C-alpha cells in the first residue's frame, strides 16, 4: 500500500482489537507468533498502546505490553527505544515495514519481535475504518450534545454564560494561587523544607487565619511565582515535574548561588541536574554537547554543596508526542532565564510598576507580555536534547503564544491576589479589567470546537470568553451535565 494511503494509528488499534483468539502472525524471519490476548487499550497519554497482552512464541507464553505504530521506523522516531516505559513491550506491531526489519530494542537492551498486520486488512475494511475514523482524535464535536440546537438559545444568553464562566475560571485560579501562597508561608514559618519531608497540612494550618501582614516575605512571593511560571512552561504533559523541579530547586537554594558572570549558567546547570535529565545521556555526543556538559558539571560541582534535596528521575519527563520546541530541556533553559530576572532584576517589582503606571491596557499587556518572550542563546539554541543538533536553530525558548498563556494563567491571577492582599483594590480591579478585555494570540482546539458548536466564533480571541469555553467543556459538556448548564437548560427543556 502506498504512502498516500496512510491513516491514523488509531485505526490500527481497532484492527488489533478485532483479531481472533489464537490469530497467528509471522515475523519477517518466518517465526510464528500466536496472539492469545490483545490486552487492554492504554488510555493514558504516555506508554505503550495496549497493556497486559499475552502472546505465544514457540513453547513460551509472554505477558506484557503491545506498541502499535504506523511504520517500523516510528519506534525510534517516537523515542520508545530510550523510554523506560516501553521496557515491558513484548511485541511491536506495524502497518508498514519497508526495510523488513525483524526486531526493535528497548532501552534495557531487550530484543522485541516486530510484525506487520497489513496482510490482515482487506481493502473494504480499510475503507470502512478510514471513514469511521476520519475525524481528528481531539475533535470534541460529538461531546457537545447541543451543537445542533445551540442556536435555539438566545445569543445574549450564550455570550453572557460564557463570560460568567470565564470570570469564575479566573477566580478559581486566584483561589488556587492564594491557597498555595498560604502553604508556602506556613511551611516557611514551620521550618519545613519541601519536598524533602513528606507532610500533611495539619489542623493548625486548617484553623489558622492568615492576614496580609503574614505575607511580608519577598522570598515567599518569589517562590510562588517561580512555581506558577514553571508549571505553565511544562504544558499539560510536563507541568507536574516542572512544578516539582521549582519546589526542589527552590528560591532559598538558588539565592545561595553566588552572583557572578556565569550565574545564569549555574542556574541552568542546577535545574538540569536536579531534573535528572543529565542522567540519561546518549553514548555518542557531539563536540558542542561535550563542551556544554563539561562546563555544566563544573558549575554543578561548585554549587552542589548548597543543595540538600532529592532529585527527579529522567523517566518522569515526557518527550513523546511533544513538539521539539516544547521539550522540557528547552523549557528549562527558558525558565532559567526567567529565574534570573526574578532573582536579580526584580521581576515582581517591574511588573508591579508597569501595572501602576501604564494606563492604556493594550500597552500594558504588550509591555508585560514581552517580559516572558525569551529569545534563545547558547547551547540550547541549536539543540533540543543532549547530543543531537537541531536541523534549524531554535529562535525562542519561550515564544509569544506561550507568553500569552503565562499572562492569562499566571501573571493576571497572581497580581490580582497580590494587590488584593495588600489592599490595593483599584489595582486589583485594573488587573481583572485587563483580563476581561484581553485578546489572546494562542489557539486551542477545545475553544474552536466549542465556539463552532455554539455559534460564537467571534469570541475565540477574547480571553474571558475563551476561558469560559474551556470551563464549559471541562465541567459541563465532557461530564454530561447539560441540564446544569444555562444553555442546556434552554435548548433541552
């Protein structure tokens, strides 16, 4: 079958699941493999496609995972060969294997048979499967049950409900930020270093009433912003390890690093070592990588005595199905540069001053957002991962789209909390007003699908409405709470 007939791997999942018990597959080398149990489809975003499958090769029965790729080469292209999560794979299944390779290898060095199933699919089945799986995996139109009748609700109701949800979503973010602020302050007062000690928030914390005077420590505010920024840089797949990294390599530790001509490089080295990413290096390294790692090791050795925390494991980071410019290595490089601004250029003070002094909201947005557009430099300008040069240079560690997300999800709610705690009501109102009229550059498939379903496409760039669409989808549409939604109450009455 030609390359023009390629179709999504999800199609192959269905073919695999429909195999009869004891279906016999044959490897390139003529070895027969009996499929005893196809396994259970893995619904997580990471790891092999099917779990707990059973196959028989010769007289031996194997229990483990199945990975299904369109092409044999995808095993390496997707990084399965260097990912510990694929060490339990017992069979690699493909649609194409142009060079007739019989095996793939796991990171642990185990040899796994690779088989094709193209011969099990007739043309009629292919046509049928292609028709039923033609929509994109992330298309949510089928989940919005009101898409065909949404226009029966007045446009004013649709808009006002989305606006209301957008404001509610903003307030939820503010509340979450305030709760984390209290946690950081409580841990500081109790002398507990996070995350070395596993702790439960005590009854004392639950009963404690916090006042603005409790939050006088600049270090606490810096730590809070640091965590929020790193979470945002991690996107959905790496936000947890990025947040954990910010808590391990905390402000208290970073402030112990001497400010000299290479302090930025020291921050970068500390973050990469504590992240565990320097512990999974390829055997062959290019010259630039060798030089970078030698310098990074020297920096780390000079600051390691100040660090008494634990480390992340490299397997906690996701690279699979992520655009290279969003790899955690690149985001950590960008994060190190933002950290420098936070620690040495009074980033919080600069933003506070801009919010106080710039009257034009559009000018204010552009001025603050520009602080988070980070141009690339150094080693990571030409590398996405250790040991492999990028085909073209990376222009930005943090681009305009991600800076938009940071403004919406971090900066505006953070400063709404900041000003409210210190009693600056006018500035709090200014921040909320900015959120209400903010027009974002970033695009989101959920937003576009909800907008299409509700007939409010003109609102997709207006942040408060776009955030309302996300909230609507996640808390109502995807949970089948149609009759709890103001729009659903009208169209399904």
